C-alpha cells in the first residue's frame, strides 16, 4: 500500500539556493505550458503532453537556467499540468505565483533516490543534481521509495517520500457491524452519533489578536521592501502553527474513527460552495446603490467553517480507513438537522437553537448536533446496505458533470451521468 512520509530537511546554503532555482524553473514551465494550452484552446485545437515535452527539450538547449534543473522535475511538472487540465479544465487551472506559491518539485524516479540512515535522529537522501541532503528522521521510512517531493514551507524545507510499505488491507474490520454518523459544525468540530464530541481550539484569543497585529504590520510596509518580507514571514509562521494544529487534530480524529468503526458516514458537504462570498444586490430604485445583504456575517461564518477544516477531517479518515477496512461514505445533508431521529418528522421549528432540538411532533429532546449525527448514520446505513448499481459499496459516488452524455436507455431511477473521455489523438497545429 502506498503511504507518505514527510521529514524536515537540513539543506546547506548552496543547496537551498539551488532548490529555489529548481522551484522557479518548474514554476516557469508550469505557467508557460498553461499559457500555451490556453492559446491553443482559443483556436479550438489541442496540444498534448508529449508535444510540450518535446518543446521543453528544445528550450533546455537555449536557456541555461532551464537546463541546470533536473529534467525529471520539469517533465513531472508537465505531467501534473496535463492531469490538472484533464480533471478541472484548462481555464480553471490556476497560475503559479512566486509570492503566493512556495517552490516545490518532485523527483519521480524512485530507483534514482538513495536513502541512508546516519544515526538515531538523522538520515540522508541522494537526489539528482542536489546530491546528498540530510533530513530529520522523526519516523521510520518503512518501505521502498517510489518518488520524492521537495518543497519549502515558510523558512524550512521539507521532503516527502511516497513509499510502498507492503501492508495489505484487512479483509474485515476489527469491530464488525460498528457504525457512526459524523456531524461537522462550527461550535463543535465533530459530533458523533453516540454522543461523543471531538473539539479543539486551533488559535487562542491571544494568538488571534497577535495575528491581527502582525497583519497590520504588513499593511504598513512598502511592497517589495525587506521589512515587508520579514513581516509577511512572521504572519506565515503564525498561520503555519495553526495549520499544523489543525492537521494534528484531523489525523487523531481520523485514527479514532477508523479504528473504532467499520462504517463512518459523513454529510456530502460542498465546503467550497458553502464558503463562497455573497454578491451585493443592486437597489432597483437607486442605480449604483447596493442593498445590505449580510455579507459581514456571512464572511464570519465562512472563516469559522474554513478554520475547522471539515474537508481535511473527511480526507484523513478516508486515508486511515485503508489500513483498518473501514467504509467511509457520504449522504445527502438535506434536513438532517431538522428531522427527528425518533419519529422522523421534519420541522425547522424543532431546532430551537444551536444546541437544543425539541421535536414539535413527539416532544423528543436531544442535543441538536447529536440528533443530526443519528440521522446521518441512519441514512448511511440504508445507503450502505443497498448500493447503487455499478458502484462499489462504500465508494464515493461520482458527481454528474454538465454537458456530458446521459444514458438514455437506463431507467429514470438508475440513470447516471457518463463521462466522455478526453480525445485520444490530439492534433498538432
């Protein structure tokens, strides 16, 4: 089974400078290839990865700064761009900025990477053109290296190995027939259907006020100055500390859920759509004047949702479930917070407050998040017992895409959207 291992690098000043140049070359290749793909699409033609890889070889002969970077890293950048365009579309793939995107590059050839252990705390890896790099051995590698990714996070460089650990998924979970529903919220990050809460404050009040002060310091500096870079570095360090706490909470919660239950049910929440901004509404009587639309309160809710890391928790649970045999599924979140789990009556008045649910039909009273989690596990139990035709039990259902051909010969209950494959032969122009 493939697994990831991340370690902190101890690069020499020369290696760190060379790594910056490699990251800059990969960023330039990404932006140039993306611009080329968009220009081709404007003319209603295509350009393939193989054609761009051939042009990259020619460009390396003309530009010395491009030739000094490892060729496999530049080719891997084109492969990543090709996959991103195939999955999201050419016009939805973003540019890579020198300021907003930290340098990162991947060595795809695991056979060309040599890893040696130096002592109990340190090890080293030999990377093409970078040579031997030391990293802090915080945990055993535990497998054969498939590839390695080097990237900078703040002031420090890290290396991530993709390794084959040789572990096979278990045939049956250690706790068979165990199930739990997960309700993700703002007040409590995770609420389980058995009444247990998982919560953690990622940024304390003093840290929030200090972060605001650091952001004000950045606003007072001049763009491009050394003081601004230092001030922005302090803001990034504070944000990185909060991000690592969120990752730690997601990993620990995922481990608890995956090891304790055979079936874990989440709501199919579109976090990106839920945290989208609110467009102002123009006043029909006064041109140029916009009516208040609650954008201030919506922005506060968006920050709270993003701070809890809802999607990260689900992603970590799916990753951990590979080792325990847990089935992770999602259900429709409609009316889960308004339905009584005892009499199944739906009434929005039953949700008296954020934490109180009192059914207007049968009088059942319970914590609102626990009631929603019970409705989630009930819906997941029914869906897991009767999977849709053509979909493996426990697998995530693919979303329908606009503009794809529908299966007209199937019945209305079993009709699913079929994905058209990308054109196999891309004409050269």
